């Protein structure tokens, strides 16, 4: 039995909108793999992230990841960059060990999920020993006494880790914090500071800085247009306007395709209402979503038309790429070459 169903609506969407747009080879720079057996009891763990992604899949083995690509992208070759869960209810060490094993077995690039309390030597040795290309960091790991709305980048990607990443030319996958998302002035100030102080670090800003709606942008792209090094993945984002502004600001050489699988297996169409993103989902498919401001159930013909989050993300980027005049070579860069260049540079230096 297949991992999930491919419906006619999915086949038609892929054939009519995506197959010819996508290159034959792709690198997905943003994928999570973990097993449900890594779950632990984390008493009094602070809640610092939305809950709806946990409704899509209880785990995502590397084999499930491969099957997802086979089902969603017939005729394409997709190479994932792996990292594990960043939730406080999973064993971080077990997740990193699993990613290390999967990466070695299938010869895949990977990142280590790291905690800010690691010393510089522990941080460096852990990445080196695991054969990782750098780190995946997350606001969950900031000290528990810091209120979620006050977390800053340096609270979970501290300077002593940045110094190691810069020295070694490694990668950091950064999900920025704070309610203001990309336009938040503290985020922008620290992003620019990292760009200036750590020029050899390969910094990836995940989800286009969580700018899921136009209201999340502010003057961020005017400021970020001055940067030279940081790159942006557009994982779990479906906003064509945001993608257009990103392309204008940094150009096609600093944009990477990423998915955030397994949550991109969700059937959804995302809309924005007064600056809040809402995932429209088929009624009953993901359990009880009452009270979640980011989820809304739909029924009947509207529900039947819903395809995968993955397809919606890529189609939104397709529309932005076409509006900004990107050509086939640019698309190959964004979906493959840009990530390949970063990965190869790190591996050659290693």
C-alpha cells in the first residue's frame, strides 16, 4: 500500500503546471526525518511552535521520504538534505544518530540538530564526527525562561557556534523567531550582523524568513537586498508576492528549493486573512483542528479540489518566476545548482 494516495486532482495539477517547469534533477534543502520511537516525555517543555504540523505525520523515515518523492515527482530525481526533528518531545541525540546513519547509507548531505548550550568544542566535534555539513537550529532550544515573543536568533544560534561555522565554512539552517517574522527589526539587525561578522558561514534563511503573508514583509527586502552571502529557501511557503519580492531583492542565485517534508504531504491551499495564514484542509482529514487560527476545514467540491502543500508551494514559486522573467537556467539553479554548489564547497573543504 502506498504511503499516501495520489488522486486525479494531483496528477492533473502536476502534469499541467509542474512537470515541465521542474528540472530533471532537484535538491530539497529542507527535509526532516525521524522515527516515532524517538518520542520522549518532556515535562514542562515550553510551547514555542505551531501544533498543526504534527497532525500530518507521526514520523518520516528516510524510506518514507524517498517514497514521497517518487509519488509526487514522477520522472524526476530528488536528492534531500536531511535533518531530524526540532520538537522538544523528541530525543535530539537519537534523531542525530538516525540522520547520520541514513546519510551514510544513502550518501546524502545532512545537518546536525544542535542546542545552544553545547560548548564550541562539543559543537564542532559533533558536526565533524557525524559527517554533517553544519547545523539545524531552532528557537525551541533557547533557554526555557525566555518568553517565546522575546527569543532572539543568538539565543539559539550563539556567537561561539557562529565562530566555528565561520571557521569551518559550514552551513546553518535558520528558522528565525519572533511574531514580526521577516520584518522584525531585531531579526533583521542580527541577520545583517551575522552576514558581516561571519562571511564564510553558509547561512540559509528558512521559509523566506517565515514571510507567509504580504504583511510579514515590511521593508525587509529593501534591507536584505544589500546582503551578499545569505541564501533563502522557500520551504512551506506559498505566497507568490513574497517570492516575487525575494527574487527582486537577491536574484535567482541565492534562492533554494526546500519542502519541509513531511508536512508538505498535507492536502491544503493556503490563504492569508489580515496577515494571518490559514491552511484550508479537507474536513476530518487531520483530526481536531478547532481553535487553531492557522487551520480551517472545508467540505464538498472545495475539499475535493485540494492538492498537496508541496504542489501549491512550487506552483506559487512558478508564478513568481514567470512574473519576474526567470528562464529555464534560473530554475535549474534554484532547484538544483545553487544547493549543489554550497554542498560541494563544504564537502571539498572537509
